[in-house]
C-alpha cells in the first residue's frame, strides 16, 4: 500500500464531496441535461447525469449555485453506471462554490496559470 503522502501527490488537487445541481450542455448536438456533482476538485468533477454522455465529448457546465460556467471534456464513464461520468475542466478553478477549498487548490491553480 502506498503511503498517504505519495497517494495525495498523485492527485492534481484534493477531491471534495459536494452535491450541487448543474446543467450540462453538449456542444456537438446542443443537448442540455441536468446533473449533480458527487465529488469535485479544482480540475473537474464526478457527475451524475440525466442522459448518457460519451468519453471525449466536449461539454459546457453551468453550476446553478454559483452561476459560473466552464468548458470541459468528458474523460471517464463509469462502466457500472453510465450515468456517472468524470469531467475535466479546460481551466482549473473552483466553479463549484466550495467555501473553504483545500490549500492545494490555490497552489495548483497558481502553478497551472503561471503565477
């Protein structure tokens, strides 16, 4: 088993369990569906959706709670539950409304945007 520090370093940013309602719009066919986050991080989220998405699909995420939007890409589909998918934001940021984000969110965002 890997030490906790090693495991933590393998993630780009800490995951935070958070349920927020989102709208997911597929650019390819202009479909919009409701979704709900399961866990979020600075780079994306695991989302439960109302319709099946496909890996590689470009999507736009709208978080109702914060009224923030972001471009993203579907990077994972749960083989046991195809309505659960992982999305990766084009630009790492806290669109989710996490009030006290983990320290590594700020550090990671600063490094990735060149600060």
